[in-house]
């Protein structure tokens, strides 16, 4: 869970409870950006590793904090841009982001015990469009780096250099998995469940997973931009009408793995999680 802080070893997290444990290592930390939730007790203190050797060389803690701070600024622009794209005032979501929960995660995916490139097909390259992912053949293992899931919050900014991220894509009413190739100088933006809720389903949360089909270790960085966990979330008035009634009950935002109050998104997200495994 990204409600943890610090390092987690491989096979300790199961993003999709219906699948096996994820073959990945993670390091999570958060910051109290703009007075937001940083080192509150329910998330625990940041657990920085002792800096010696290579970590001291790169200034791990300072660099990590700088990365989160700068990427968060980008995220704020993104939130405004999405509001404008939805024909809403750009500050529409500012209130729920007044004290945001911002968590950054470093991820390491060893090559997986799964059909690999090039036997599997041509590996996606920088800048190529989404590519269809062949389903595994009978008898093939299909170990996951990250089991299929939707992100909890509003947005996730993913930095990647090696292919591995796959999204469930609706093509002509047919759901298929597509690889999201890396593209230099870009982030992948995943829309999460809170955004789906705010827009009453207009922007649906992206179901995604990670399978490293290369023979290289894959590193990625995911910045989770979640609103204030104590704020109440419900569909914005623009997306609710007599013809299109609210599909979501008002509830406290909470945080994945952390439930605030009686009603939390965390429960309803489980239903969505079980769709299209
Ligand atoms: Fe995710």
C-alpha cells in the first residue's frame, strides 16, 4: 500500500487481491506540501535510508524531496488544465487539494517470469502509440510486476524509461490490454478513482498493470496526487442532472488502506477492482 513509508521488498504487496503478489520493490515517501498531509501518524514517518556510498553521492533524500516538490508543481498545473478541459473554472478542485496527500513512489521491477520480448513480440519503443498486448498462451506463466488495479486518487504521474506499463483499453466496446511505451521527456498521466467520482464517471479511472517483459530491470517513479483525505468527495454539479443522476454516494476521500469515518471510497473501489481482472 502506498500508505506505507519506506522500503518494501518484492512479493510483499498485492495490488490486485485476485492475483499473486507483485514482483516489485518500492520506496514510498510523502511531504506536507502546502500544509497538506505529510508525516501524520496514520501514514507514519518517512523512513529514509542511511546515506552512504551511492546514495550519499546522489544526495538521495534531498534529490527525492526536490523531485516530489517539482513534480507536484506540474501536477497542480495539470489539475487546472483538466478543469479547463472539462469546461470548468480552473480552480474548481483547489478546495479539495487545499491540504493534499502527496506520495511519491520509486519502483523497481526485475524481469518477470513471463513471455519476453522478442519472443513475445516487438518491444514498444519511445514515442510509439499504444500497442496491443497479446494475451498469454495456455500454459504460459504471466507473473505480474503490479497486478491490475485502478489508482485511488485523482491523478498519478508516472515516469518510465522501459516498457512495462499496460492499460485496459476500450476499443470498439471490446476491452483489451495495450502497452504504454515510454516517451522521452514525458510523464504518463493515470486518472484515478476520485476523478471518476468527481466527474460522475465521465473520466473513468484507468485500469492498469505492470509486466516487465524485457530482460532488463525496469525502474519507474509514480507521484500520487490525492486530495485532502478528510475532504468529502461527490460528483461535481456539472456532471449530475435529471437524465444523468449521481452514480456515487458522497463520502470522505480517505486514503487507500486508510479509512476515515464510516464511508470511504476504499470500500467501493474494491467492487471496481474486481471488474475485468
Ligand atoms: Fe497504479
